[in-house]
C-alpha cells in the first residue's frame, strides 16, 4: 500500500466512524447540518473538486459528476424536507470511495505482478579494471568486454561464458523453474540470475540490444495497446453516461408533470427527484471501466509469468480466436542445430569442403551456417572472406582465398547454372561449388524439438483446427517432419516471399472470425510474422527482427507454450465477457428497480460497489494461469 492509499484508508475510516458516532448524538437544525456537512466534505471533497473542474472544462459526464450531483441532490432533498437525514449522501460518497480505494489497490497489485518481470532489470555490471572489480552502468559496457557475474547477481548483458561454470535461474524470463547449467562456451542471456559460482562472461551485445532490455521495452509498451473490447467500453461509456443523465432528468420531471397536468394529483416532486438521483448513482459505469482493462492487464501478467510475452491486449484478443497455426520448420519445430551426416561426391577432402563452406557462411545468422561453423570447429579467419552475399531461401555466395564459393540448395545451383548431383539421403542438402565447378554436397540433419509433437497435440486440444508447416527446405525432409509431428499440411521449397503468399492464401481461405497464427524464428520469415493475424516468435534463439515483427514472444522457444498462450488468452477473454455481462446486467436491473422506486440510494451504491469488487476480483483471476 502506498502513501496515498494509506491516506485514503484513514479518510474512509474516520468518516465511517464519525458517521456512526453522529448517529448516536441527538442533534438538530444547523448544528446537525454542520456536523454532517463536515463528514460529507471530509469523505467527498476530492470528488466534488474533480466534478467542479470537469464542469468548468465542459466535461460534465464523468463519474465524479454523477456522484457529486447525486449526493448534493440528496443533501438538498434532506434540507428541503427538513428531515435531517443526511446520512444517505455521505454513505454514497463513502462507498464510492471504498470502491475507488479497492480498485486502486487491486490495479496496483496486478501491476506489481507484471513489474515483477521488471525485476529483471540489472542495475550494474561488474567489470575488471587493473585487477579490481568495479561496478559500471550496464549501458556503458561495450560489446566484447569481459564482465564478472557473482552468485546471486543478475546477468546484466547477453554474452558467452569464458570462465567458470554455474547454474542459472531463468524463471523470471521463461517461467521455467529448473535451473540451467552453464559452463565455458555457453551463451547466456541477460535477466537470468547466477546462482552458484562466479562466471566470467564476454558480452556479445550492448545492453540496449540485450534480451533484458528488449523484454522490458515489450512489457512497458504492452498495456498501452488497447484491444477492441476496451475500445468498446470507452465508446460505451461515452454514450451510456449521457443517456443515463437524460433518463434521470426525464424521470425527475416527466412523472410529476403528468401528475399535475393529466391526473390532477399532487406532483410528488420529492419522490421523483429522489428516484432520479438514485438512477444517477446506479448509472456509474465504474465496474466496467475498471475491470476490463484490469482483466487484460492480469492476462498479460499471467502470460508473462509463464514465459509468454504478449505485446498488447489486442493480441490477447486475437490469440483467443486462433484456429489455424502455421509453423516455420527450422528453429521452430526443429532445434535448428544441424549435424553433418554425410559428405558426398566431393572433389576435395572433407575438412577442406567444410572449411570453405564455413568461411563462406561466416556472416550468416542462419542455423545452417551456425552448424557448419561449429562443425569446422576452428576460429574463423574472416579476413580470408570477401564479397559475401546471402540469398534468403537459397544459400550464400562469397569469395574465399580468392576462390568464388557458392553454398546452398539446388535452387542456388540452378540459379548459378551449376550442374549438381542430387542426393538420395534424407536431410538438408548443402551443395558446394568452387570457382563455378561442383565440389560435392554436405548432408546435414536437424533434430526435432523433443516437445514439438506434444505442442501440436496440445494445440489441437486447445481448439486449433488446422496446423500447417512451411519450409524452404527440401520436400523429403519436410514430409518426414510433418508426419512425425502429426501436422495436417506442409509446403516445402518455399522462398521467403512464397511463405508470405501461402499465409495470405490461408488467411483468405479461413472462416469469418477465425484467426491465423504464424510461429517462426524470424530467420527468413520476419515478413510472414508481420503478415499473419498474429505472429509468434521464438525469443531465445530468434533473431532481433523476429522479436520486433512478432506480436507474441516465447521466451524459452518451447512450442508447447503456444497452446498455453491460447488457453491463457481464452481465459482472459472469458473473464472480460463475464464482467461485461455481469456488470451491465446488474446495472440494468438496478436502474429498473430504481426507476420504480423499489431500490433506494443505499441499495444503489451497494450494488455499484459490490459489482465493482466482484468484477475486479474476477479480473484478477486472469493472473492465475499455472493450471491451464
Ligand atoms: P525454413 O523454412 O525451414 O526455416 P529457410 O527458409 O530458412 O528454411 O531456408 C530454406 C533453405 O534455404 C534451407 O533449407 C537451405 O537449403 C537454404 N538456405 C538458406 N540459408 C542458407 C544458408 N545460409 N546456407 C545454406 N543454405 C541456406
Ligand atoms: Mg526459418
């Protein structure tokens, strides 16, 4: 609870106490009025001031205005009757404030659980200077510096371990509670916490480019993107409040006039003005206005806790309608870590052809390139390579030791007019040509992610009707992966542009409100991520482009989380609709009862605060997603 909330709580308590005490002190006339006015202003002064400011600015139809009119009206009625019953106006203010207090508390609470993610923000990086460890601002650490991460500290910047071994707690990033063991040579990402031993890390990125900064940016921007349901509520409030005010005015004036003119009976102004004021109290749309953004907020928080970053409530809404899931193959369903399983028809030694290939690939970030470089095993001397050109979906060409080297699939060979020998083994085939002459091919194979099949099954359980795999890889490889994972459809040999075209076809062919999600790692598929109804990127291994282009980021690359994200979004949207229906329903009933004179102001304010509390509690449920 912050200072402001504490002050509010004290105000509520004192006012309530005074109201009770005054009820036992016999009083009348001006003294009584003064006593009650004191309590009234104590509890309601800020509302009255806000309402006054609103009137001056011409924005009269907000909650404060409604509350001010209703309570001032009730006070005036009590004066007019000389009944001395001022408690009603005070009670309305009191309950309204209790509701406001509760709401600010609840919003604060769910905000904190999102900002628990913010806790990953590192405050400093340890660097070694003249044999001493000094703390530096992570922003000022250059790429390639050596930093030291002590046990208990957060890894401030992405990098590679160069000395030491330890276990890392990555739960804030991925929701994964098992520690990850790392040792020399392993990549580690910022935001995880070093648990056991000191690590020396060579940074591979600047702080601003590191995972932790990326995540924080996403989280900070997420809740500002409004969903359609939220838009609906603000539009609704814009129509609803004036409508209610006009309704109240009619209720106050019309029946008395009818009484006088047509029925020649007493006007009963008092009764009808009172009913109109009640009507105003009931009409306050707070429950909706508050609980809907709060539900989305909690949904985003719940997803974040499990390692799924959703970039805005609008995406949560789209995600809940996802019926078609399209996967990229490499790096998404497979690990993207290729092993060389054969080298055929080579005109030079195995080592030599791998060396040429690895050097030609030295600038590519494609998983194939990474794998060839790993196979080569030695430090790459980049000065031997010039004129690198990467042709996405084909391969690369470069000049190595003044020989022109081409390295890629059959499309690349055809493009360059080089006769190649097709391969009969199943696997991704990398043809290599040197100085325009075919030099053989390297067969590499990728490993399917252990939980990819489960991910596809889970999606089906979550109501996804169609799964599709797109790949630039060879048909044979694609067929084998698709059948092993139980994927409905697959398309192979696609260039990046073909992938966009396929996704567009699938989008055109889907039913009405069904949505299509594309899951990829951003390598050769960032345009598709952007084109799909919702783009889901692999966060840990995915490229920066992917994280930019995507709407949802899976922090730990676990494809099972896609189904989880869909379930989280469904739960969140269900809660949103429950709240809308519940709040509007109760309002309508109360308005009717109020107009008929069955419900008085007390009941009205009770119903209002009650609905709000229930709606807010319901909204907070969206935060609990562990069991989905
Ligand atoms: P996927 O759709 O499976 O993610 P990509 O579209 O990234 O695959 O690549 C499609 C194909 O293009 C690869 O299977 C490979 O044959 C070829 N290719 C792409 N980039 C490279 C590269 N850097 N080196 C060699 N071949 C490549
Ligand atoms: Mg890919």
